[in-house]
């Protein structure tokens, strides 16, 4: 119970058990025409964009930072990708689609360089530095699309979000590859330890010879790059570049997923596995709200109430209070038993 992932896993399993009790078909997965179908598969596919954004947010938060611009980066990446495809005249060409995607992700990385420069070099507070791009980014995306929603018909692009590879949604495979790469880099090399050192105490790590500026810079570039890929998945899912809707509030959901996974907003210790579980909790909860038929106007309130409950269940102070109450109860039972023995004697 003391493991940092214990309570996140318990919360996720509780949501799955609740859904299964209400609708037994929830956990049923079927194989049809070489493709897996079912609620769990839908959750994995739909969680891909948030999973990518949350992974990047984990790295940024681990350095004691925050990235509020990921939603705007998603919008810009999707706008660039679909604008290039729409203007190419060969939207069905795989080469054109790959080139457009490379342009979208490349611009996202440049935006990450901008954020990294403001935070690591110019020493601007992360919340202010990324707020600039958060406010201006959607305007940039609107400029790219000419103020309209750009739609395309492109089978290769559609496959990116809706296709299957080895019976599994291709979007989830992209997220899974990103999880593995980030986990290997952060947990199988010294970079993870250095990232935690920078997050715990940037000045002490600098005096110890750690190049904190480069680590912080890299975290923001990685966050923007992952957000760029997430933006392409979102746009390919609806086959349109919507600058206003793409990545809306996803930065807040990403921060929530990171916190639910046990990573501290104060920086330092972080958990990639915890972030993955946090994303699955959020996506499963959204699926539950949809199934229960909660009106869209009331859904945020319901979502917030459940999230508060989940956070309280995971809170260490709540655990200590519960343990204290249990110990007091046992002590009273022991004292009562002793008194009864004295009376009997």
C-alpha cells in the first residue's frame, strides 16, 4: 500500500469494476476482421492524444516547470499538416501525408525550442513563458488555416487515427512507442536521475556540475514534439483542422493525469507508469460519464466530483488520518478488553 502506484491502480480498477457491474459488456473484447473491438479498445485509442501530451507534461513538471501551451501546439501542428495536404492536390499520397506530418511536428519542435529558450535561458517563470504561446498559438493556427476549418479526404491520414496494426489501433501503438522510448531514456540512462535532481533543487544540481539548463530546455522541446504528434492524431480522427477545438483544455487534463499518477507539481520525483495510469483513469471516467448519459452541461461537475474523490483517496495525509483513526479504535478496544478482564477478576 505504500507504493506510489498502489492507489492510482486501485482507483482505475474501481472504475473498471463499476463499469463492468453496470454494463457487463464493458470488458468484452471481440476480434472481427482482424481488428479488436470493445470499450477497452476504444479507451486505448481515444487516450492516445492525451497520453502523448501527458508524457511531455511529466518531463516538464519533473523539472519544476509547467507547459500551458500544449493545446495551442496541437492546434498549430494539425493546421500545418492538413493545410499542406489540402493544398498539395494529392491528398491520397502517402509521401505527401508523411511530408505534411513532418512539417507539423517540425514546427512543434521549434515552438518547444521557443518555450525552452524563455524558461531555461531567459529565466522567465514557466507558467508565464508558456502562457504566451497558449494565448497566441490558436491565433497562429487560425492564420495558417485562413480562419476556416480545413477538411481533407485522405485515407493515409485517416489510418493514422483510425487504422489498425497487429489487431490494435495504430494511434495507441504510437502512444505505446512514445511511452517505451520515454521510459527507456528516463529510467535506463542517467538522464532520469539528472532530471529529478534539477527538479528537486536546480541550484544545488548546477553547483554539482549538472547542466540544468540543457535538461530543462530538452524537456520543453520534448513536450512540444509530443503535443505536435497528438495534434496530428486529433486532426486525423476528425479529418479536419479546427484551431479552436483542437487540444481544448488538454493541458489541464494532462496536468491532472500527471498528478493522479503520483508525480509532484513541486518537481523532482516523477513516474511514467503513474502518468499512463492517470490518463487511463481520466479516459475511463469520461467513458463512464458518456455511458451514464450525464448531460453535457453537468458532465464537468460530475467529472470534478469524481476527480476530487480520487485525489482524496490517494492523498497521503488522508491515509495518515485513516491509519490514526484505526489505531485509536484498536487502542480503545484493547482498553475496553482490559477493563472487562479486571471486572471479571
